[in-house]
């Protein structure tokens, strides 16, 4: 799992603007690491509630493409039993 976490960090660091990081996980621990890392890099900073515009420079560098993980369809599950545990998560870099 340490290798997976390092590879995920490297992929995020090497992604250019408008590039996407897509990760398919097959275990719950892998998915947990991916989910928390994606949440970390897409999280907005703590700002006052009454602020109308996010100040420049405080926007996160990434945005989530998939709010929830994409799961295998019923057809895929019928054809490929191993796809039951697969989850796809995607983020996109929006600024350098």
C-alpha cells in the first residue's frame, strides 16, 4: 500500500493543467487511500461563510470529475466476476 500511495502522489505531482488522474481500486484500503488523497487535493480552504468570491490563489489545484466512484455495470458484473470490487475515481488539474 505504501507503493500505491507513493505512485498516487507521483501521478498527482506530474499531472499538467487539464490533465486527469484516473484510479481503479480493487481493495477497500486502496480505495480509502485514493479517496482521502483526492479529497485532500480538491478541498477548499476554510473561508468565512459570507465571502462571495474565492480569493485568487486559494482555489484548489484539482477538481473532482466523479463525485462518487464509478462502479461496474450489471453487464460487466455478469461477464467479469472480478469487477465486483472495482471502483473508478477521477480528478482533473485546473491550475498549476
